[in-house]
C-alpha cells in the first residue's frame, strides 16, 4: 500500500466546528496517516539511535469543549509517554505541517538540557537557514535560523533554562500546497532527513535526561 501524504482536506479539518465533529475527522482522516508514517519513522530512528523508539499519537483527551487547533504524532524512547522527554514530532495546523525536535514544558530536566545546548549552540546555528525555532508548541509562530544570530539563540535557551513553562522546538515547516506534503513517500524521506539533522540535538538533550 502506498503511503498517503496530507491533502487540503486534512488541513481543513481544523475549520470544522465543535469538539466532537473535529475529533472525529482527526481520528478518521489524519491519525491513520500518522500511524503509517510513525511506524516507519520510529523504526528508522531506532536503528539510528540503537534503542527502541515508540510512536505516540495525540489523543487530545483533556479537551472537553474547545476543539484542537493542531494535532500531531510524537516519537520518543519511552513506551509510556513522550511529554516529559525530548522527542520528535510530525503534525498539522490548518496552514502548515511541522516537523520538530521538541522539548515541552512538562520535561523535568529542561535546565540541564538548556545549559548543555548553550555550551553547544553551534548544533543549532549550523542547521540550514530555513529551519525554524518555536518557543511554544501551542502557537503557530516560529522564527527561521537565518533570522537569528548566536546571541538570539542563547537568549532563547536562557529562557528555556529559567522559565518554568518555557519550551523549545526546532525543525521545519511545510505549506499545504507544496507537492512534497501531498506525496507520502517524498514527505517520509524529507521527515527522516530532518530528524537525522536534528539527531545531535536530541542526543545531547537525552544525555542530560
């Protein structure tokens, strides 16, 4: 069976009114694609890292009224969950697809990771200029590496170190109309290449876990 990419109708899911209706569309349209991509990517990452990696698909279980504005899959070393650990993501907002190395607010060891990344800021600065950084996984905002100098990167990492709810995500954004997004095999290859480029950051973060 060929791997299916993401189409306009997948991104349009986030314009459906109501929690139940939107969640039904996410579960029927998007999550099977996450499963197909995630199973392959988790196996690929396991080979690269030399340890088991597990797929987690966002359930949005805490939501009781407001429908989610985005949805994602995550890959982490822990079978029980990903939120407390450095992890990889692939997901959608209504206007872009994101591919991340992610460290979100629930990670207990953010201070040590931030300090280690500050010492090794070249791992971030040396990424291609079209890579983007986000400081909040709930928001669409992201800034390209090309727009930041080393001082900016250090400032972001200081915030990660010092602010309890701070987050740090680095990776790539793709637009829905890009042919790459709609071509499952091409998107898989692109995502794997992105994760490979982010591996040194992930491995450094994991060394502080």
